[in-house]
């Protein structure tokens, strides 16, 4: 296949891989086919619909490696769902009566794009597949090669999505500072709210990383600098059954003995209970363009604080959210290695005329390959039966009971 022009876009929420993935793709094209033109749509599908793009010039191509040193995305993100016509019309991205897929496909055709690289989650990549199919059905050959981005690590059937390991590491770093607040008041309750709408991976992995850090520290208990006060005392995930009263009884003993309780909370934990409570009051939670409950509007951390504060006899409660801190970080060494392997294969697949989402295929021996778009899905549950997570919870002393529904 002859590739003349390549387009890049990043979409959805940030993850600590976007900047590096953009840089890695540019570097690899420079190495193999420096004559290929590269453009980037600004703010993902927003830029594609509105025609806002960046031409990657010679200076950027020569210094693309600098992007590995930064978080965020140099070309910008947005949450735009091409099948949510009402939202797109409201935002002025299409006109009444227009088909967003048709508008986007025509932009790609006008721009002469042969290969579209999408760096995003399941919605981003499956939408790109819909665009490719539309163009193919209308006699235009476009190949789409996606990269899996999500700090939730919940893309089916991909073993490890880009940015998730870094996000977990940074979530642990955030906790190391926040949990220091345990001494700012007697009987202190700290709730560390962590991103993860439907998957508890990030919270679980961050808890393990935090425990690893905790185990390496030296303490000075004679002056009150005790390991127990710096520990994680509870972890709540969407995949786990929620037993407020049982946990309150256990954590009350921790509070009485150590004067503080530190909780790692996945923001998706307890959402069914929170929504049910709202609806019982005649309230309906706000939803985003993808139909998801707006978590920032229902405040899971505050809800859990309300459930536990009185039961534990807490004198002060602190709820802190690490999401934006962790998701905007630059990629760590583990993610950089993963990004390099995936961007190199993405370019190879595009030059060979292939399509799909690059990832280690859990259904095919974890081989790194271009996974077919029709097999890509979101909201993969975190497997709470894994040994390493069991070890995390054993150290905490908390029972792990699977939720009835997830």
C-alpha cells in the first residue's frame, strides 16, 4: 500500500501516554518513510468535524522525541461522540439534519488521508472503524490503526492499555502526600477518590504501588510516626460488594487504635447505591454525551464520607481526588517501553495496509497485534480474583466479596 498522508488524533480523557504516542508515531514514520505527510486533528473528533488541523512541519518531525517528556496531548482532546447527533448540533459541530459520520468522512476524504491513527479508548477506536467502513462503502480506501488509551485499563480484549501503569504510579505518589494529612486532626478520615467508573484496576494497582512504597519506609514510632497511621485501611472497587456497616465496624477499631482511617475509593464504587438514593428523592443524575452518569456531579467521595464519618466517630473528614494529577503525568519507563512497541507496530501495520487496534490480545496468547475492531469493547471488569490483588487485601485485612452485578 502506498501511504502519502497520515492523520493523528487523540480523544477522550487524558492518559499519561498521549504526548509520547504522538511523538512515537512521528518518529517511526520519519525513520521508515520520511516522505509521508503527517497532519493532526485538533481536539480529536472535534477538530475532524470542524476542519481544525495541524500540519506536522520539519521542526516538529526533527524534535518529536521531546514529546516523550510531557503529559497531556500536544494536539488536544475532547469528548465528542459522532453518533450523538443532538449533542453535536447543540455544540455547533454539525447542522440539523446532517450525519456526523458523513461529515467526518468527507473531511478525511477532502484532506486526502490514507491512514488515520486514533489514540483513545473503545469509543474512540470503534468510531474510527465506523468512519473507515463508511468511506469504504463510498469507494474511498481509508485504513485506521488505533492505539489503546485509558487509565482504567478496561478495553476488551487488550491486556494492558497505554498510560494505566503510569497513572497508578502517580496515584500512589498523590496518596503519599495526602495521607500525611492523617495527623492534621484527631480522629481523621481521609478518602482518596480515584478515577475508574466501571473498572477498579487503577485503584487496585495504585493501592499495591502504595503498599510497595510503604514497605520500603523506615518509621519513628516513638514520636508518633507510625507505619499503621500511614497505611491503606480500606479499598472499595465497583467489582466488590459494598458492606458499609461491616466495614464501618472493622474501621472503627482502626480509628480507635490509630486515630485515623485512610480509604482508597474507586469513583465507580457505590454508584448504583448513590443513584438509587437520588432517585428515591425524585432526582435524576446528569449524564455526559456518552450516556454515562456525571460522576463529578454525584460526588462518590462525599457520599462515602457521609456513610462512614458518624459510624467511625471521625472529627474531621478529607476527600481528595487524584484523577487530574495522575492522568496528566508524563509516561513512566514501563509505559514508554509499551508505547514504543505499540507505535512501531502501528506504523508497520499501516504501511502494510492493515487496520485494527494495537494491543496484546488476551484471546490469542497475549500476542501484540492489530486486533479487529469488531472485537473491541469497553468496561472490562477488573479481575478481583488475581493473586496480587488478594495479597493487597490480605495486608489490609478486608474481605473481598464480588459484587452481584457489575
